C-alpha cells in the first residue's frame, strides 16, 4: 500500500513509518520538525518537511495515496494550557486542512491518532469508548474536536475514518524535552544519572502504559481492517499501573537508588486511567504483547540516551 504519515518524524510516527517500509509498503512522511527527529526515519521513507496546514503541499503528497495516518500534533498538556490557540491551530485546524485536502484529491481512508486524554476523570475503569469525554486540558479538547471533525467530514465526503485513542505510549527514542518530559523516559534517565525523580501529585494516580510496538501493531491493522468505518477505538495495554508502582519498577530494573520527591502541589492529572480493549480486540484483532516490565527493559536496551550519565 501507499501511505502518507503526518507527524512522521515524531515518536510514534517514526516507529510506524519504519515498520511500514520494512513490510514493503511505500511511505511518504510529513513533519514540521518542531519536535520530531528525521534521523530516526529509515532512508526508505520519502520524507518532506512541511506544515500540516499547507494545503497545496498536502495536495501534492496525497497523490496516489491509499491511506493516511494523521499523527501530526502538538502534544504537551501543560504547554496547551499556556497556548490553547496554537494547539487549536495545529491539532484542530491541521486536521480540517488535511481532511479537505483528502476530499479534494480523493483519498479514501484516514487513521487518526487521538488520545486517551479526552476521557479525563471517569468513575468506571477500564474506560470504554462509550464513556462521556471529560477533557481537562486544551490538548485533550483539541484531540476530541479533531475526532469529531474527522468523522463528520468523512461522512459528508465518503472518506473512511478510524480514530484510535492511544493511551500512554512509551519506548525507545521517545523525545525527552527539558520541560514536561514523558514520565517513563524521564524516570529511566534520571535513575541512571542518580538524579531526583519528581512525581507530580502524590503518586497514587494510575495510567495505562503501552509499548510502542503494540501501538504500531494497532495502527498498521487499522489501515485495512474491514467494517471499522467511523469507529473510535481505545489502544492501550489494558493494565492499570500506579505512578508509585512505576517508580518501584524503574528502581528495580535500573538497580539505582535515586531520591524520589512528591510534588503534591502540582496536579498529577486524572486519578485513574486504563483502557478497555474489547473494541480493539473485536474490530482490530488487537492484543498487546509487551508487559510493562519487559517494555521498560527494552526501552533501556534500545535507547542509548537513557544510560547517559552526563
């Protein structure tokens, strides 16, 4: 098949791009490189630097494409609180621009990478796709709005649409920015440096950590799975892990003893979060294969940045 992947140089985008070309598919990648790293991409990926809101560029890239993976987005929750307009412009506006360009060119399927963040606090766990969204940040709102735009424009113009609500993905080569880094690569790197692990909140909050290979498995199956038009599907591990449990695992696997500080004045986010995977099993034949303990070790083994001590 011939794919266009937006956000191709990002953490999930690069893993997906490399997987698809290894499978013999043709992949075009688009990324503005605001956070992505093109060096992580296989040379077999036809990469173009560009903006998701550049419709003429999208018209060119969409020629002869069978399916689009839309992963381009700004993704830092605290940053979205400060800059909601920019998050709306990229995450919502960029989605609308892409859907318009797909309509114009005649591309027939898009797989949109949404987020489990749209759920917010939910009383019932694991959370089902039928739960009423309760977004707690402009980032989460932008992802939810993009879902609605994707499905609505798709229904109006005959484009097959699938939205995957991806929970806390992790794995090798995940970006570790100096501010607001993802928790797993941050904890691992801090542990190896014997630096302080700062936990936001009291550490009682739970998350569903899903290894990148499992996420790529779900994305790749969504490209041609039958009877999933207009579907919104959770993608996670199905395992609920507390942040305190995560810190214990990090110390056990690394063999280090860094100081752990709980910043209880800082909001730790929703109290509980775990994906109900019934829809993913039924619609995609999806089954996560990498348990957290194994995934943490694989992240360490395959990402040399983690062990850097200076």
